[in-house]
């Protein structure tokens, strides 16, 4: 039996790569000496494509795939895909929603606690042998504080659920208020930042949210405020963030995402009031396995029924 052909843009886990190869004839684009030249010569043979929120599929690559019918993407981010081109050509795309909500929300809550209580900073304090010279400076309480959510979707709701255990007041900012939402809506992002003790970003990336968090929002959050970003690095104006941290206009930040991953500015790495994680929001064994299985299930469903299980 001939296996269906699949083009894979970039590598995922070895486990996933093996599982994909067990069921499909996989062409690994990243292993081609000249990937774009290969697509120009061979692209017409591919109807199915597997990629991720990290590798995406560029408009230039898409132009070399005239017969592409479906993209199955690992992750919930869709900003690295030319969505208008996909729509114009009738190409459907799936992501892996819901299965990573808990892990990303867990991480966001962990960053809230870490930045407020200065846990990573105090760990460095102990490891450096500084405790013998005096006590670590006081930190800030988490319980009972005010939580602002930017982008109240599935992940944002999961963060709010966890925050309820800390008796936190919640307000949110979306493009428009949600129907039947129990949380207070704030149409003005600057006013939300001014109100909040913690501002957590769980919104999509892409052009519509590019640098949504800039100097004015950061200054409104203030010298005691804390920013948490588990969304996309593009949502935050990184130079403005660095300037606010250096000047004391912003209290602290916890980041899992950056503007040019995996490159993280030295200025951020040198600051003590910053917690830096290497984009591990979904990075648990259980969640990554569920994400891989959902990519494979979407491929199978499209081949068998012509429809994706979790279309964007």
C-alpha cells in the first residue's frame, strides 16, 4: 500500500517524526540542501503539509505548492502562516487547541508567583553565597491582588481559574466584550494596565497585536506592576520593555516568549527583575504527546473525510 505524501517544514520531536514516517511518505524540507529550490522543482507533488507555530509556512513557500490542500500545525499560534493566501486558495489549516491550555496557564501562574515573590532572584542569591551577608530583600504578595488579562480566550480563562484560588480580582481586555462573561471588561488597555497589579498576555500574535504593549501601557502598569507574557513575543515592544525595566517605570516581567526567538536581548538577561523562560508554555511530556497525537489525528481525518478535526 502506497503511503500518502506529506511535506514537513521543520522537525518536531523524534517520537513525532517517527510516528509520522510510519504512516506517511515524509519529505523533510529542512534536510534539503536548498529548500526553496527543492520546492520550486518538486512542490507540485504535495497536497498535505505538517509544520508548527515555530516554522510556519511562508508566502514564498506556499507559492511553490500549487496543489496544497491542508496544513496541520503543531501549536496554537497561527501568525507564521499567510492566512489570507490560504483563504484565497481554499487551503484549510488545523492547530492543536485546548490540549495545551492547562500547561500554559500553569506556567503563567508560576511566572506571576515567581516575579512577585522574586523566587528565581532569591535562588540566585542563595547559590551565590550572599545569604551569609544578610537577608534577601522583601518581595510582594500575590493573593488578593488585581489581575488584568489581555486576550480572554481559552488560555486566559484557564489563568483566571487558577487566579481564583488566590482570591484575585479580574478584569480583561479584548477587541470586544464577551457575551455572558462574569469578568469585568475594560475597553481601554491603558486603563486596564493602570488598574492591574499583574497584566497577563494570552492574546494571539500577528499584525493585529504587533507591539500592542508599548511604552504607554508599561508606564500605566507602573513601578509596582508586573507584566507576564505567555502569548507571542511580537505583542510586546521589546526595546520599550527594556527601557521601562531599566528606568524603574515597570516593576518586573516574566517572559516565556520573545521577539526574535531563540535570541534574547542581553539587556533582559542582565536584569534581576526579569524571569526568562525558553518558550516552554506547552512543554510537558503529557501535553506535547497530546499535541502530537492531535496533529496526526487531523491528518488522518482530512485524508479519510476531507475535513480537519480542529480547523482554525
